[in-house]
């Protein structure tokens, strides 16, 4: 039998092939290959699981950020409603606080016309203000944002400085910091006190509107923070700009 194929220069590649096969055989026999393959697939499985966990975490974060955005948007909406309700009362030119011809009918059926204020309209506007105020107290005080809650506390504290005067026109502040308007007492109250509270730039209504603006600003600032990147480097999709930003990565 010739062994020239093991030593011949022209067949060196064949010899190397034999040694390579013998080396692979020894690796297989000793279990080295098994360990390498096992380690490889374990690493691949770990990477896949890590990717799944990261994706799940991103989805959870996005869902939480989306809920926070909805909450902050609700607070902003309530703040806007209070500002609008206050605006209808504050203006010095508001027709609400201008005397009109008021016609009443006596027990005998006879009608009498006198100059006076439309207390039904004024009460309606103040009741709308109080309802808007209460909605904002509710949403802002429950906010996950400490800044928004602090601004809500400032508004509540400012309202309490007017408490005695509010009581004079049938408006009380409850233990939940919300306003309650007694219609009968309000309509019977002194109109000059009502004007002081709700008409003009120095009024309680204007003060509350200013506080509402600060709450709205704080809510907007907090909402902007939701535009930060996720832990995977993608732009948060809580805002509509998210998908556009992600297209760059």
C-alpha cells in the first residue's frame, strides 16, 4: 500500500484534509462540538428573549405614556373650560352685569317693569364657572404630575382667601375643595359683592383663570416630556411626530 498521498508535495492538501477530519472527529468524540453548538444556540435564544422583553417593555412604556398624555390633555381641557367660563364673567363690558328692564307679574296678574339685573343669567354663568372649576380641581389634583398638582394646590389656596366673601353670596368650599352654589342664597345676595367676586381684573374669577392658565402650562410641559426616546432608541409614539422621527432610525 502506498502512503505517498500523505507525504507527496503535490497532494499536501489531501494530507491536511485527513488531519482536519481526524481533528474534527476527536472534537466530536470529546463533545467539544456539542458544547460549542449548545453555547451558540443558548446565546441566540438569550438574545431573542432579551429582544422580546425589550419590545414588551417598550409597549408597556408607550401604553403608560399614552395614558399619561390623555390625563394631561384632560387637565388642559378643563383648564381651558374654566378660563372661558371666567372670561364670560370678568369683562367689564359683560352684559351680565348691566341693568336691564325686568318685567315681573304680580298675584293680581298685573305686569310691572323695573330696572334690575338678570339674576337667572348671572347665576347660570357663575354655576358654569363653579362646575368648570370643580372639574379642574378633580383632574389636576389626581394628576401623576407633581408640578400640575402643585399648581392645583395653589389655585385651591388662592380660592380659600375669598372664602368669607364667597359665603356671603351662597357659595361654599367643600372638604374636597370644590365649590357649591346655593341658587336661592346667590340670587338674594348683594349684587355689588357678586360683582367684586366675578367681574373685573381684580376679581376672584380672574384670579382663578390665571391659576388655570398656570395649570394648563404645567400640563403642556409635562406632556412634552412624553416625546422622549424609548429605551430602545425609538421616538415615543405617544405623539403623532413619533412615527416620522422613527423613520430616521
